C-alpha cells in the first residue's frame, strides 16, 4: 500500500545526525538531492573516498561536521535550469513516516534554495502518492499530531 505524502515534509537522516530537516517533494526531479558544500574526492588509506559538509553555516541544523563516504558514484544530472552536470551520489538512510528507507542522494549546492533536500521520483516511485494540498504528514505522525 502506498503512503500519501504532501508537497513538503520533514525527515530524519540518522547517518548524518539530522532530525526534522525540511524537504520538498519534487515529482519533476528524477533524483533526490541534499545541500552540501566542500565536496571533494580524496584518497584516504589508499582508497578513494568522498568528503563533504552538509548544509551551510546559515542553516539552523548546520553542525560543521565533515562526512566521508566510501559508498558513492558519479551521476549526470539535469538541473532545473536544463543544464546537465556531473554530481556525486551517495547511499544513505532516511526515516520518514516512522519507517527506515534506503535512499540515493546527489550532493548539490542548494544554498539559495528554500529546502535543503529534494525527494525525487526515483525514491517516491511505488512507495508514495503525492497530495499537493497537504504538508508535513510524516512530521505530524512522528509527533502524533494527526
């Protein structure tokens, strides 16, 4: 059974110590993305790894932590302005509607955007139905406000 999700919500990303972070449901986007800065592919102990910082100092949940991922790839992504760019993509977990889901996120500079995270069709497909009139359905369930 598919879960109804609104046009925006909040979710947790336990591997990044982020709770109740704002996200936009974007059926126009194929991939999901998260706002990052200082994205660098480096060599650590003879292995290539990806190093990045989530969010930016102006964001309320910014914690100035550098994260390192060995589980990443590169992906060509067409942005909302129609320009294709190569982005790194990581695999992590999202908690939404009190359920743990695996998710792929492309790392993107989204500093000027209202939402630090976009959930795209690849993640939403076969799990969710979007009701654009509603918002924060998962967040309300988390805190028993429905």
